[in-house]
C-alpha cells in the first residue's frame, strides 16, 4: 500500500448559487463512483446539503488504495458551463466549485493536544433550517493556537462527529504546515507542487459541447456524461503522465 493511502476531499460550491451547489453534488457523485469502481472505501465527514439536492460543502475521506497518487491533481477550481434545469430561457450558465485534496496525516505527523482545542456541541440542521436532530449532536472544534475551526454533523452521535471533526482538523493542520514549508522553498520545488494550489482554475465541464477540458495540460475529452459517472481513468492517467 502506498505511503498516502487516505485523503480527505473537500468540495465547496463557488460562484453560481444553487447551480454551483448542484455542481458540487455532481462532483461528489463523480468521485464517489470513481472510488467505488476502484474498491476504495469512502466516508462522509461533514456535509451541508441544499434543498435542490446539491451541497454548499461536503467533506469526505477516501482510503484503502493508491488514492493520493490518483486524486492529488483534482485540487483547484472546477468550472461548469450548462443550461440549468431551473433556467426557463435556455441560457448557458457558468458556475464553479472548488475541490481541496488533503492527505490524511499519519498519527505521528500531527499531534492535537486536548488543551489546544475548544469543543462546542449544537443541533444539526438540514436544508431550509429544519432540524435533522433534536439533540445537540453536531460538533464544532476550534484549534486555539491557529484559530482553525471545523465542524461535523453527519452522524447521529457526538462522539463520531467529534472524531470526524478531528480528522478534518488534523488534515488541515498538516496542509497548513506543508504550505508554510513550501513558502520557504525556492521556485523549482514550488513548481513541482503546483497541484496544491486552490485558486487555480483547473478544469471546465462544458455540457453543450460535450467536452471536459483540463487547462493545465491543455487536453480535452468528450462523452461528458460518462466522465460525470466516474469514468475518470483517462483524465487521471493523462495528468499523472504530464504533470
């Protein structure tokens, strides 16, 4: 098994309102199907669904395989161009979602001391603000030295949500540490680790033209519906070869 056999992925709706949230949901489904086809295990750590079936944000863990080597190039801004189902006049909308890929730290890499965190429990809520749960099972953990705050509300008990939140926090702390180390390194090494940048627009999914384009390697693929169903092999291989 490879060194990094577990990652935490975070998908967030960007510009485009409800359509961006639906696209975030489409990306989650795409990665889920890709993971399932490869026999990887996955688990949702936190999610904020919308009424139309999308997500403002969804955070999940993928493990048990050569996950990092295949998924590491997915981090960045994903853009979709399509006619939304909610659009009456048939105009094409452009929306975005951001994907972050954080390696899950080994237990030796990041140590979180109990006195460095503040833990709050509150009620989990769903779309439209209705209460999913009448008990205070959702968890917010604030890391006092850095000010980083994470939440988890997917499980029905406090303990599991707390564990999920700690997993997210550890991954973000490792990411922060690596970024700080990267900023001290010279340009050549930085160029090699360009996959870690969140702000880069990396890929466009153009539905009217049935085309997915990765801007980093200037390559396009057709049959967009198949790609959205998790058939990512050809894209992953092209990125591994060219980046």
